[in-house]
């Protein structure tokens, strides 16, 4: 398993991010999805293939995390192989190209986010099929090289159920064995909710904060303070 750098989050996940499967991390804007993905890549051995579809990957932010943790910037920053996908077609090609790039030296693949371009496409039925194929390639790589794959996902408001839901919920839920939802309670306070896991109880919650170091633990707070906004 790959450590998240958070003792509480690792415990929630049964030790960390597992290898050989797809882990979905979803939530609204600015809940810490990108920071978490970057931190996991930073703290674990092995190369990281990072596909950025939103322009959210910041070398400066990563360098700040490295500096705050007193890590060697040369060895850590060079672990990241960054790809940018500016539309859904380019995303499809990039993910397919990983079959020729990824090898046993990699510990993780990140697609951040895998639904950014999907959400603006009009022909959702054909796009869902393509999205499923992309997820299948990622799963094949995860199994072949025993590496972790994190796919971050965006949300939409379901007016019928009056709640936020992950995009492409059915296909994403079918392919991703572990699902983590991030929420923002108030400035400086976030929670991670374990929505699905292969062997851990569902519904577990841990609190965390985002600092210069990245994701850091927060001790348990009173239940009256945990109501979602």
C-alpha cells in the first residue's frame, strides 16, 4: 500500500492507497483532491505518471511541499512525469499511451480529474463508453505492474435527491473498488468519508487540514461541529 502521509486517513483506508485497483477520490472544488494525489506521489517510492486535465498541477505547490518537509527537491520532483490533456480526445490518447510508458519503476498513476472534459461533452452515451475504456486501461496497468491508480472526480447537484453526486457515477462506481469523498466543512477544515471499500466499514470519517506540507491530520472534534454546510 501507499501511505497518504496522514495516519488517520491511512487507518480509514486500511493502511493506505492499495495497489492493483482503481481508487476514486471525488468532491467539490478546493476540497484537497489534487493536494492529496500529489502528496501520495511525493511520499512513496517509485515514479508517478500524472495526467492533469484541469491545469491544477502546480510545480510550485509541489516544491513548497518538498521544502516544508525538508525533502531532497531533485530526487522527489523528478519522480513525477506530467501529462496535460486539453480535451477528452487528448485524454483518451494520453491514457492509451501509458501502456508504452509505464513499467515496473512506477508506483502510481493519477488522472486529475478523469471527468473534467467528460462533463462538457454533449454525446454522453458515447463518451461514457470511452470513459469506461480509459478506466479499463488504467485497471490493466494497475494489475500488470501492481501499482496504485487514483482517479479524481468532480460532482454535480442532483436536484431530485438534493445532494451532490459524482459525475459518471455508474461507470466510475463499477470500475473503482475504493471510493473516498472529500468535503469542506469550513475554512481550514476538511473531512474524508469512506464511501466504499473492499474490506473496511463504509461511512468512516476523518478530519484533515491543508497546509504548506499538504494534507495533515486534525484530532477529532465535537460532533456538533461536523455538520456539512
